[in-house]
DNA sequence: CACTTATTGATAATGATTTTCATTACCGAA
DNA sequence: TTCGGTAATGAAAATCATTATCAATAAGTG
C-alpha cells in the first residue's frame, strides 16, 4: 500500500493530484503514529514549502472519506489520524511513544449476541482499541 | 446512584455544593444519553437560570476527575459526557436516538494475550464500545 | 452572624476548524 | 502541445469550542 496507490484512489474518485496532496499523502502514509493536522502540516512542508494548513484539513477530509485514513481516539484528544487498516483491524497504541500497531482476529460474536439478548439492542458495529507499551518502550524502561 | 451521592462526593472532596452544581449534577445524573457541554447548559438552566456555560465546563471537569462521569467518543464527535458506569463496564450506543446502555462481562483475556505475544506490546487497557439500534428505535422502524 | 475563600458569571483570550474569495494550475479535449 | 474550464490552493476572516482573567458573590466553618 504505497503513496502512489492513495494518489490513484484520489484520482479515480475525481480528485486532482497536486503537489500539496502528494506531500500530505506521503507524510501520513509512511507514519507509524497518529498525526494531528498541525503535525501533518509541519512534516509535509518539508516536502512542499507552499503548503497551507487549510489544505491539510481539506486533504485529510478526502482521505478519510475514501477510507485511506482513520481518526484515532485517545484520552488526550481525538484529532489525530493514521493510515486505515486493511479489512477488519483494530489499533494498539503505545501510551509512551504513540507507536501504533494493527491487530485483527478479535472475536466478539458471542459477546455481542449475549449483550443483544440482555439489552434488546440490535448490535451493528464495535470499536475496540488496546493501549499499552510497545516493545521498544518496554526495553528502554528504567528500574 | 442519586444526584445526592454525587453532591456528597463533591463535598467530601473539598468542593462546595452550589445551586449551579446541583443543577448540572441533576441534569447529567438522570440522563440516559450523552450530553455536550452546551446541551448540559441548556437543560440545567431550566433548573437554575443564572447558570453560566463556563461553570458547566468547570463542573464537568470536576465530575470527570471524581470518575462520576466519562467522556463518550463517537464518530460525530467526542465532546459528550455521560454518567460513569460502575466497575468494569462499557457502553452500547443507539445510532439513531443516542440512548446509552451499559454492559459488562467482556472477556478479552485470551485476545490480549495473543496480541501481546504477536506484537511484543505489553497491553494495559482497552476501550470497547458497541453501536446499534435500541429496542425502541427497532420497533419504531419503517419498512 | 461573620469571616475566609472557593465559586460564580461576564468578558476576553486562545485554539481549532471552517468559510470566503481571488488566484493558480491540473488535466481532458482539441 | 496547447488551451480552457474548473477544481484546488493559500491568505485572511469567520466561526465554534474551550480556557483564562477578574471583580463580585455566597458556601460553610466556627
Ligand atoms: Mn473487531
Ligand atoms: Mn472490558
Ligand atoms: Zn474520541
Ligand atoms: Zn434508539
């Protein structure tokens, strides 16, 4: 899943490929942690100087609409984005450095069935997110 | 868990009990759906006219600090609050009317163990939230 | 009741996101 | 390859949400 694919997706959906979009796409696509609009702006400006913050917002909007990125919710705030997982995946976030990993294979079948029965709700979606410490932060830990 | 208990909690933690706080507490404590600060403000003003929005923010802050309320994250926004569950509970939200139900009994033991092994992360917390349609919205559904 | 001081609401300040608008440049058609 | 319609851009202003300031008020202890 390369930046080129994202650009192709934009193009195939009637959006033009511009220098600004290229810079934003390349920045987010290769990041392994969630980035706020301002962070995306700062990082992308190294690739495309004339970039405006407004364009970052507009590009994020389109990438989210095409399901190429997703918003990341955290206790400290929910304005960060990261590349969307493939298929049915959830996020695992490092509380210390922000490193993000994807995981899959959660099976909530029996749980949702039981909850549906108990509450009378028809359950349609779920959000699951794990928090902890990544391998790297674990080993760099002081005693 | 009555409004009086919340007020007692505030008092026991060195906070004064005021008309403004009484109004805010009573509003949130009896709500079965997540409320934004402005919504809390509008609803509470029916109980206490002189209430200021700033005081709503300040009161929410304290109630969250005492774990009496919790922030609710949703696709449409994350600035709403609802009474905190008791013990280890998660939320089930109606996508149509916003009705909130609590549930417990999720067992993520084996999942987190397996993910920890695969990723090398030490997993500490989890967020789980279910979305669907409540009993009421289900039955009021048009064909 | 009186006094100390936390709390209040109005207002201003800040921060984040969205809108407006004139200019630029992408890209399909010729 | 050039051309032209129009999507996209960035600067600036507007809007919306949240936080800080501050003088006036009122909770609650004694
Ligand atoms: Mn899942
Ligand atoms: Mn749980
Ligand atoms: Zn959130
Ligand atoms: Zn409902």
